[in-house]
């Protein structure tokens, strides 16, 4: 599992960790039941405080992405397929919103953006 922590980000380190793990779960890179690194192990690998990694895991558990079993570790929780689809759609919606805002700033029309999207969609 590869997590990158940026000290120059405005986002707190625990959120950077939890968001990256969430992303891996949503994308299917981490599977249901898969064991996550221990809190201490992850803290050591990232060279950060154990308290920070503990908070990231607590956030993930609160949101239902992971389950922690005392003495056994933390594991990717069973995911509701519809919920994962909704989360993926939300991510796409947020990215499209950024594109729409940037397009309006540049004075591009809906028609121009639609043409670009159509071309890109057909190429991929």
C-alpha cells in the first residue's frame, strides 16, 4: 500500500491518509477483508506520529470503510456495492464541477465542452 503525505498540503495529514485509503478501497485496489498495515507500522513507514495514523484509522472506521478487531488489526470492511457506486459518482461529479467552473472562467461554451468530452470519451 503506497501512501504519500505532503507537508505542503492544507489538508491535515490524517485526512490525507484516510482519503488515500478510501480512494484505494473505492477503486478496488484494496479488497474486502484485506488487512491494513498496523497503526504503528504505518506511522513508522510514513515517519509520522502514531496518534496521526490512529486518527486516520478512526475516521475510516467511523465512515464504514474499515473494521478494527482488537488484537488482530484493521481490515477493509464489507462494502455496499451501491454505496461504492454513489461515492464514485460523487468523485466524478466533483471533478466535472471543477471543469465547468474553469470553463466558465475561460469563457468556453457548453457546446465546446461537450464536444471535447465527446472526443475524449470516444478516444479512451
